[in-house]
C-alpha cells in the first residue's frame, strides 16, 4: 500500500505501526551539560534535542530589561544535518517564529516576576528532526528550566495532534504531516491547571473533530508530563545517592 492510498480506517494502524492515540517513544535525560545552569537531552521518535538554560543573569542589551520581571529569551536552532535536505546555516524566519512561541509558553510557567531586570537564556538545538520539533524543544526546555532550580508554576508539557489519512491522530510523524488531508496542531499545557500555553494549527477541522482532538491532545500532554517528572526525579535521586556514598567514604576515612 502506497502512501497515496493509505486507509487508516481499514488498517487501524499507522504507517509506523502505532495506534491512532499512541505517541512515539519518548526519552528524557536532565543535567547533561555541566557548564549550563540547567539542561536536558530528549529523544522523541527520530527527534533528538538538546536544551540548555543560563540565568537569571544581567539582561543585555540593557534596553531589553524589564523592571517588573525577567525576560525569557529562547534561541531555537536546527543543525544543517538534522533534516534530509541540508538546512542553510543561521537563523531563518521559521527559527525566529518558533523561538518566539517557545519563549511565550515558558514565560507562563516560570515565576519571572521574582527576577526583575534580568534575562533567562534558553538555547535549544535540534540535531535530528522528523516532525514535531517545536513540541520536542518545548518539552526539553521545560525540563532544563526545572533542572536549573528556577521557581515554576508547573512544567510545560507538549505534544502534536492532528489529522492524517482520514483519522484523528496524536504525535504526527513526517509522512503524516505530508498526507493530502494533513492537519498539524502543536499543543502545550501546564498540566495541573490544564492552561493552554501553546496552540497553533496548520489545516482545517470541523467543530466535532476539534472537540475530540482537544481531549486527545490534553491527555497526550499529561502522558508527556509523567515522563518529564520521572526524568527529573531520577536525576535528583541519583544526586542524593551520590551524596550518601560520599558521606560513607568520608566516615571510613575519619575512622582510620
């Protein structure tokens, strides 16, 4: 069966074998960049992303400072080799647009009013991409902010939902994004309050389809949230274990 005549309603399976409401495998590690205040590495399907956080620090240039809150500055980049058709080096309009929406979403999660006249630098780099890079970067950046110890209302959890080959699906891959009837909707929430902090749509849906897909997206974000929390808990548990081992070694040396 070619991609042109794929029928999800008949096969009940997607091109990569997933169910309609099944996301690609997601793995997150935090604290991976020693020189950053906070960092994370994420693998989501084929997507591979690094995120690093620096700050709060002095806002530069100074006219960019806000006397009432910290400014979160996001730099989103895709490496030249991250896609099959080599990407031109340097930022383009898409990079600037994604940087802006990520900054706005993260600003809803962090208590930025506690750090006036400063900036928080968030750098995300995609080293391998296969659809959904903005939600992957947002998910990784949120973990990096938490790893930096910044006070937050909640983590930002994100996923993609949409339509492909006549079915409503979650976490579209590149083949599904290129489907004739494709609809792509990146969505991100603060899971505990279910506040939507990112919502974009490329394509058209009926009102009934949107009602169904919104529920699918919220639940998908909450599933991502569970993996984010697990990654952070794992890092800090390992840190506590290392301190205990160090304490035991110190006691043995003292006894000698």
